[in-house]
């Protein structure tokens, strides 16, 4: 007579699979959190709840608990090892009991034992709920971090939220579900600019840091690339690649110098940035509240580049100093103060723009030497 094989008993079913997945799909639409991610968080929550709320109060290993969650239902199993002598009933089962579940069980086999989920207590439910809530928060923070990490080095328009006593300004950037707060440090603000709650402000995204309460977005109004991004918006020739911005030297709120070159033959790079009747550069200057901007032509020849960078001063000659990244510049006597600039600003920005130390001398002194 053939031996009858006992079937593995089915785990008590909790018919909430379809309801859970419907809720998760709604959550994905509203928050953008993937269903698969939340399913894993739910499995983890139920596993932790079972481990910590067992009747024997034993904290069993996570790998000994299996959660089967699908739209068909929710089942849980405990994985036990069949042994002759049970020392730890949290991870072991006697061979005789194992054979009641699987008649072919041998010592050392893993036995799948169904768990009655309906016996979970209130503490288990609360634990699971908290883990899921935390999972939602972590997912939202991760999504915001990924979203704004991709926006680093970009120009964004924000709304001033509040002013901190330290001088920092908190700005709301983004739209809809992607709204997030950013901080404009006092050191990244243009001297003399003032803002109030509700004011619109354009900022350059410096970097995004992960923090306990979510991503921390740092923005700037003083970074040279703010000028670059503003010109990209105003100048189609830059956006389509006909003109390239090579370098920018900036003293925020006062003056900037920008070196450009034509990629496409026949295009005037300076004229493109200035725009008809100065409209393009005027729009950038207005956005920067009157900051002066010198636009010069970049050159592979260091002497020509330095000469252009000292604009608007006229330059007689530029000669490189051997063995140094420096040059000697001769200007007409009446152009000396213009070449140096107020408090040395024009010479300082030209040096920063070109990367060459600039030694400026009037023509009369050069002749004497």
C-alpha cells in the first residue's frame, strides 16, 4: 500500500494583499515612491514585528522569518532546523515535529513553519506602522536628494521663505511635489542686496548634502557660474554652441569679467552676449542689481588675452616674464588709473581671468627703465 504523504499545512491567510497594493499604488501616484520599495519596507516591518513580539519574547534572526506579500494575500513563515535535541526553539524544531510537517524531513533540514499573523499584538502593529512611516520618509528624502543632486550647478528661481537672525536666507525652490527649502548663506549673498519673505530670487545651486531631516540644498548669488547661467538664458548663441564662455572672474555686486570665444566662424562672441542695443547684457546686469560686466574675447595668445582682459583700458604692449606665469604691461600714462582700476580691481580681475600675474607700468616709466 502506497504511503500517504502529508501536505505542508497552509499558513493562516490574511486577505489584505489587494488592499495593501491598492494603497501602495495610490502612494506611488501621490508621493512618487515605488511600490516595490514599499513592499520591501512592509516585509521588513512585519519581520521585525514578529521577531520582537513573539510569545516567548525571543529575538530570532531575521533570516529565519519569511514574509510572502502579494496581491493574493499576506503569509508568513518561520524557518527552523530539524534536530534531535532542541536547544533553541526560536531556530530549531524536533525531528518528530518536523516530520509532522514534512514526512521526508531529515536532521539538519530546513523546515518551513506557518505563522499565524492574526495573533500579532498591538505592539507588533505599532512597530510595523512606525517602520513603514520611516520608510516613506526615507524614500521621500532619497527622491528629493536625487532630484536636487541632478540640479547642482544649475540656475533656479525660488521664493524667499524667511530670514534667519544669522543673516542666512531660506528659499523655497521647485514646484508642486518637488518643492524644497534651500539655504542661501550670508557669505553667498551679494553685498547690498536685501530681500523679504515672498520675494522671487534667482540662485545658483552649489551642492546638495544628505542630512537627517532630508537633503540640505546650498545655493549662491555670488558664484561666478551664476553669471554664466544668466548669459546662457539670455544668449541663444551660447545655448546652441556658437559661442563658448571660457572663463569668468567676479567680485559679486561690483564687477565681473567674462571671456568668450566664437565656436562658429563668422559669429561675433562679444556682440552676441551684448545683444541688440545692449539688451542681453542689460538683462543680466539688472538681475545682478547693477553689477558691471566686461565681456572680452578669449585668445590662445596670453599677451592678447591679457590685453583684452584689461579692457576698458588701452594697452601699448604686453610681454611675458620668462620662468614665471606673469607678464609686464605697458599702458599710456593717462590710462594707468583706468588699467589698475579703483582699489586695483580691474588689474585684479584681469589677473584672475587670465591666470597671469599682471605688472602694469606707465609708458613714461618704461622708457626711463
